[in-house]
């Protein structure tokens, strides 16, 4: 199989993408555009406009046959290319076949418990990742999908069936269009379906003032988690770290104080829901 | 290396040493005033390699009157007490801990401090009655050790199975934040519970100990053993007579080619070191009367039949880097396939040489010395060109998974001990299971020993032993510090930059 997908980044050892030590693979491309996205360069694929080439201080970028070519050995990893890209992309994403990715995973295999497919939105590449997940599972590793929840459940079922579970974002409910640019409630339906087949590892919500319906989102998630005591809910405080300047200008004032954030934990406790983690 | 009378004068009047440090320093200088050609029968050819720094004898003296490392079986004390010291067998936690503290004072070593203080949890656990008050006693016991055995090569073991005492020791270690005693969890995935292992991982991040030793692998290679000093695996109720080391980095500087290094220089120097070790062992057994006089022998804490000796190396990375240069390859050890090939060729050749050499009084290890990846506790400027053991030079480290796999492949040679250390960032404190995955993975790849600590902590692993950065800083400003290891720590950091190991973050 020589089909390739664009991968933004591979993190050999990650301790924040599911239990244990895991390899995380971040695919390039996402159908959402969330106000607080801290890796917005994963959203679009490169248009080969060449703006980044002019700004690269290490001359690691060049045009070849009208394509932007990235020379990793020249790169100083200053991320200037990402900062100047007006199209939420990166010239550094690389195309990988399943075998390319497996060769990398094999190197990390002894030290990891599994692989987390993240992004971007991994379900956009469901066919490719289904094949990859089959190969990873043969190594005795678990496979998790870190998803925004917006996918066609039926069409994605081969992937859902092969993986061990989902780390699922419920970013907002009523305000999802304002926050993420998508008019749909598919994420809640998919949460219900995944819970029903025991495929949810964790549900996550990033908390931000003003731009989302915090309380409603929490209630909607917690109501659905009733009856699934094994599934934890992680609340994450939105930060400015990793945001582009335009994003920061727009949402900076809506970042919660730690006190405001912790109050949501108190609220959940009062509500009788205790299986949550606060990521400050 | 031989000493001169002037060395005594400068130690006597030193401004940055305690009385105790001066005393043992001057005793050691005295032992090295003697000409080993006379006292031990070293030949002129052998002496050349000490004088040109290719062989380092770690300043072991030339009238060796006690083994370098002694690993007493402290169960003997629990069963019989000690006749020589007139102590009855312990009847409760107080008499146990008190008896052990007395006993430790009488266990010799190269530094005059005990390098092994027993499997503490197994010794203590049968005497636990009331966890709250017993905890206070255990904590006081450990603190007493830190303040009186002022040498962090002093090493206790815990595990593999979890005990109440094991948990109490870990709790005390975090609260005390002391460099001494060094501590190792003898880890066996089948015997060590996950909960105890995770508690040990947390403790190690918070207090830079315990380290993790591959109990299954060492049990197979060394039999019943203790982890002592830095991370040496030595036979229980015995120990090691001596430890000399080849400075591979220094030796390689004389090579014209990889072939010449491996076929000529390496065997020539290695055999000379083995014959010098033979002479040291013979003196100890035949002339020093240690084994005739020590109560440890008479009462069964140790027996001469359980002693081995350690054939050490340092500077593999420097040797390989030099040979790569000679081969015209612009790569460095740790990130070079050819470099790994050369490294394995050096060590497999050395393994053969050592296995073919018949050494005296080494029944316990079939008449052969055990290879040891020495990490350096030497203030010699020559150590600047000799990175500890087979470690990758600080600053030339690859990413963690590659680093682990590269180093794992070298652990097999070193039956009497090797280990690697990794500095992690704070995020792992919230993800202990991730770190345990890494440790278990390292063992499955052939690791013998692994240590972690938080990069920003005051307690830090130098090469195998612990120091406080703040103590080393004080010594560097010419102030007196409590431990001899603080002084080594200063020298080793100046040579090998170990305070700046790459921090492993989750990215």
C-alpha cells in the first residue's frame, strides 16, 4: 500500500495522550477552526504560496517545481514559517506511507504502551488509519484516536472497530459554530454511540469564557457520562501559549483565571460528578 | 598513582576539607607512598600504563589491607547478633536499627565507609508493629546514616516484593531529601507490585532515588547479590577485592587505526591491567591477613569464597569518537551506526580477553574478573577525555527512545554493573505510569540499571551517586562540605558536564 498521508509531527514519547507512555502521531488537516486552537498550523494543507520561504532565517525552505520543499537538516526549529503562514498550515508536514509510520513505531515499541492518532482530525483519514491501526495492534500496542467528534459514524466504523478507544473533545454545544466554525451536533451523538460500545477512553473540554456555553457543555457531557463510571472527564484551561497573535488578540481576555477554572470543578462536585481531572 | 610526601602537607593544611576527609585522605596517601613494584611486584611495563594514564587504579593503595567493596549478609546479624561487638540478636525495631548502625561502623571499604547496608525493607519489615511510630524510627535511622556515613556510595536495597517497611522507607526518603544512603529497588516484574513500582517511580522523581535494577538479569549473571556503591552488582556475603579501569579514551589517542587499537593496544593494556589486579588480589588474600582477622569472616557475614573483582572501563564514547575521526566519519558515538559497531567490537574483544584470563581466588565467578562500566569518581584532568562508562557524551545525546536502545545494547557486557541516568521534566510527576513504561521497556531491551531524576531538583545523580547541587556549589567556593562525594561531584561535573544532561520532556 503506497498511499500516503500528511503528518504534521510524530512525538515519540507522550505522557498526555492517554494512559502510559505513548507515541503520538499528529495528522495534518482539520475541518474545524477553533478560536483557541494552539496548533492551528495543523488545520490546512500547504498551498505552496512560498511566503514562508522568504522568512526562513535558516534557508531550510525552497521552491522546487512550484512546490515548497523543506530541508529538515537545515532547520533550526524556530517556527517562523508557522508564524508567518496566513493559511493555518506549515511547510514542514511530511507524507508518510503506512510502512514509513510503522518503521518509526517499531523503534519506539519497547517503551510505549500504545499509539495515539491525533491531529488535525484523524478521522479525516479513516481508511488509511484503519490499515495502520491493524498493523499497530499486531505489535501488541493499543491505538487511541484523539478526535473532535465530528465524523460520520457509519463510514468510520471500520476504524472505530479496530481501535481501543477515543479521546473525545466536546468543545461546546450551543456555541459550537462560533467557537469552532461548524454547525452540527454530531459530536454529542457520536459520544453517545461510542459510550454505548465502550470505546471512550476520556472526554475533554477546553474551558474559555465568553466564546462558549461552558455550563451547558459540562451538563450535556456529564448527563451522557452517567452510567459510565469508568470514563473520566478532563477539563482543560485554555492558555495563550501556542496561540498566534491574531488569536491572542481575539480571545486573550476570555482566558479564565485559575480561580474561575477551578470553580467548574467545584460545580461538578456539587452536581455529584467526581470522575474529572482539572488541567490547569 | 603513587603519591609524594608533599601531598600529605597540602592535605594537612587544606582549607576546604573536614577532619574526617583529611584523615582518610592522608591514610590513602600513605598507602601510595609505597612503591608497588616492591610491595605488590608490579613490573616496570605495568607501571608505564598507570603513569601514562591509560590504566587508572582509582588511587587504590599499594598495601591493600581490605577488599574495596564488602557486601555483608546482614541476615546473619538478625539471626545471631554479633559476638565481636557483643550485641544480641535484635528483638524489636529499636534493637535492630541500633545494632545495624553499630555494625555499619565496622564494615570496611576503599573509602572506610560501608558501601552496602543491606536489603533494608526485608530487614526491617518483620519488626514493624505500629506504622506511625515505626516510621519516625526509620526516618531517624536513615537520617543518622546520612550524617555519619558521609559518603553517598553507601547503598541500601529494597524490593523486589512490596512490604510495609518498603513504603515507609520511600516516604522517609522523600521527606529527608538526603544524598545518603543511595537506594535501589531490585525490580522484578513478576514480584514487584505495580503500586510499589509506581511509588518508587514517584520517589525517584522527587528524591532522585531509588534507582531500578534488573533483578532477573543480575540474579542470572551474578547469583545472590547486592547493589552497592554506585550501581555495582556484587555477590552477597562477599564483594569485590579491587576495581581498576581502562581509560579507553586515553588509549585510543595513541591509535593510528581502529584495527590497530583493537588488535594491538587494547589487548596489550588490558592484559597488563589483569595481571596487576591478580597481584592486588593475591596480596589481600595471602599477605594482608584481612580474611584471617575480620570478625565479619569469623561470624559468617562474608566469606572469602564470595569475592570477585571488577575489571572497569571508562571513555568508550571518547575512544569511538576518536576512531570515527580516524576513519573519516563525521559522526559521534550515540548517533552513529559505525560508532556502535566499533563500540561493540571493543567490548566484545575485551570480554574475550577478560574471560580467557585466569585470576586467583575468584571461585565465585569461575576464576574470571567481571567487566564493569565504571562511571568515574576521579578528580584527574585525564577524565575530561574519558566519559563515564559506555555513556554517550552529554550534549551528543539522541532523542530518548534512540538513546535507550543504543545504550541497552551495551549493558550485556557488564555483569558487575552498568547503568544510565535520565533527567525528566515535571510533567512525568502526573504520569508515573508513563515513566514506568519507559523503565520496563528499558529492562526488556537488556538494561541492567536505570535512574531518573527531575532536572530542576537540588539532589542530583552525578554518575551513580547523589550529591546536592548546593553542596557542590559550596565546595567550588572553597567551603568545607560534609561528604567526600560532594568533592567528587564537583570534579566530575567540571570534567563531564553531568549537571546539564538533556532534559526529557514529553515532546
